[in-house]
C-alpha cells in the first residue's frame, strides 16, 4: 500500500469509527454530520436534510433501532461494513422508498427483528460522499409478520399485491 493510500485508509477509518461512536451514543440521525452536503445515497444526490428525513423515518418506525458492526474492511477512501440491525416495529413508516416499501404505512406489529446489512461508503476529506447498501427487506417483512416465512403457503397480503 502506498503512503498516500495508507493515509487515506487511516482517514477513512477515523471517519467511519467516529460515525459508529456517534450512532451508538445518539441514534441513526447522529451520523448526519459525517455526510457531505450534498452526497450520493443509493445513486441519488441528496442533501443532508433529505438523508435526515430517511433516518428519522427509520427511528420513528423502530424507536429502539440499533446497529451492530460485524465486519469492517477499509481500502483507501472506501469502507465496507457488515452490520446487524435490530429493533421493534412500534411506528408507521411514512416514506415509501425506505426498506423497499415493504412497511410503508403499515401499522406497527410490535415485533422485534434482526437483519444483516452491507454498507459501502466512500470518504473524502473526512466526509462520506457516497453510500450504498444491501439489506434483506423481505426477511425484515417476514420477521415482522408482514410476509409469510419461506416455504409456508399463505394468501398474499392484498396491501402488497400492487407493489411487486
């Protein structure tokens, strides 16, 4: 690894680890200052305010949401993390694009869940400039009782029929 790349990796690690500490202390919205304004989120340019609206919707839907870091790999300005997300479905998701829309406007189920996510961050100048993630929203919906478990036959939920 070249000295410049090693310096980039150290800077990226410091930013991501500081973001993790902020989330642990203050919830998902505490990560907002670590994002550039604007940044790219899942391929879309977003303001910090728009990103905050998504994180606030997640926190309203799951007031006890927590993220546990399982693995972290860093190379230069790129960080890839694998996380376990847990929480209890106690609120109604308002934004139609969060979690693939599987919980949009659904009443709380009061059920707990645990799903794993992979997040890819690009850090420049101490700020996250791009973020992408892969999460199993179908498993989230299954654990919350919105969709049947795999292998179980059931009548499809009419509220989800037009969303495929």
